[in-house]
């Protein structure tokens, strides 16, 4: 009997690559990603490496005539790596030679619309969308800096557009997220900037609430405007964010709580690591899964980035 390969469930997450112009994130016409990947495929090894807090390496993998990106994080020499024989339990330390590096890898597929990508991390420590952003900017592939931000379900954004005011906004931010919002500007960003200037690298839990009562419609409308202004950067910046929105209606108004981060479009699928012969197929499987999920979510993804079907 042939053993059935164990399949681990992994997450396919969708992001869009946008330009950063004077602190604002702006969508641009669809880039020639096939051309970008073709150039990267011909580039020398050192031309595909970006060294920052971590070392990131990009390689191009071709499947059925289509190029895809593998983004790797090179494990540091000082990391404690070990191996174990699963049949005997024998454990041993792994010594890295000076010219050897081990990689955590993610698979990135560039979809043919809206500068949208599908990304699957090979492990918890594999490069995230923020690592991809650092790598793209570190290699200076484009004339302007880019941001890689989550594609958020259009239904939640529509709630912001239909609201008449906001009575509450709550943000939970780390250092990187706070910096992104500070660059965006606006009243909420000014408050975050003041906290950072006073206390340095801190985690921030920010809540702004408008008390009940008549005569506060203008304040609620202003708070809603502030939320709308930062809505495009919140999914890629905040660890958590939500707003309680108010709506006018015949016979009396109502409020609704909207999550601004958790409606990032994702899908979980099982991904085979080996085939029936025990041969590694993890990259092949990951690419196929990303493309299958992309096809099934295409209408939702197009709507989320304001493209017609």
C-alpha cells in the first residue's frame, strides 16, 4: 500500500503593491510583473539580495511557462539549528559553514490584475508581506517606493462609505505600524506621533470615543473622516483596529461595529510537501494552490481593488 503524503494546511493571503508618494499610498496601473521577474531571473546572485535587519534573497521559479517569486530569509549564523533522526531519536547540532546558509521561504504569485499578489509562507518565520516590501524597496526595482498592503474585503470598506459618523475608533499598534500611520498624517496620526516622540519605541493602544448626546454630529463626522483617511494603511499597519460607526435612518439611527483589519482576504488550503514517491513537491503544490485560490476569489479581489470583473 502506498502511503498518502501528509498535507499541512497553510494560508494563502492576498496583498496589493501600491506606490508611496509623499506619504500617501496610491494605486497605479498594472505593472509588468512578468518583465520584472524575467529581469530578476537573469540577475546575478548578489543583485537579488537585500541586507537589512535580516538578509532577504529572491529567486525566480518557473512553472508551466509562468514565473513566480520565492522570497527567502537567510538564517543567521548565530541561530541554534539542530537535526533529529525521527526513527531513532538521535539529535545533533548543525554547524553552518561560513559559506552556507539555510533559508525560510515564502511563495509569491503575481496575479494578472491590479498589482495583486498571493503569498504563502512556508513557516512561521518565513518572509511576510512586509519582508517583501523591504526587499522590493531595497533592490530599488521601481522609481518610487512601494508598499505591500493587505487586500481588504470591499464589504467593510463600503460600511465606511455609507456611514454618517463614528462614535468610536480603537487601534492597537506596534512600532512599525505606528511609523506607517505617522507618515500618513491626520489628527489620529498626530496623536500617535506625540506619543512616539515622548516615549520612543512603544506599543500603543489608542481609543477615541465620542460621548452620547445631541449636538455632537459634527464631531462624529470629523472622526469618521479621520478613519476614512487612514483606512487604506490600517490593514497593513495595525495589529488590531475597529470602529463603531453611526448611521441615520428613518425612525431613528443605529450603530455598527466594523473590523478594519480582520477582513483581509485569505483562504486556508492543504498543501502537499511530498508526492507518493517521497519526492519534494512543496513549491509546486504551493504555487498551484495559490493560483487555484486566486481564480476562485478573482471577483472578490477585483472588487476589493476597485476593478471591474
